[in-house]
């Protein structure tokens, strides 16, 4: 950035305004499309659904965290 700042520091205000206008014009907004609603079960018929209780989710998370810390402290 400092390189470009040095390049434009001697420009007068009208030149800076023109440069900024060119830069803004060069950044065209991306045309977006609407995101579909959440996928339906029919969209993924082969996908297994595993639902965990909060306790099971906590146990799985803590198991992963413990494994990470055990590896770090083993080094």
C-alpha cells in the first residue's frame, strides 16, 4: 500500500477523484442467486441421521478435545 500511496501523493484532487471513480467502477457487484431452502430429506436419501442427546454430544466433544491435548502434552 505504501508503494501506491507514494504514487498518488503528488496527484491533485481531481486526479485522485478520477482514479477513485475508475477503481469503484472496476469493482462490479456480483450477481447473486437466491439460496435454496434447506435441503429436504428426499434430496439426501442415503444420508444417515444420527441425533445425539446433549450429554452424548458433550462426551464426544470432550473426547476429541482430550485426544488433542494428550497429543500436545506427549510431545
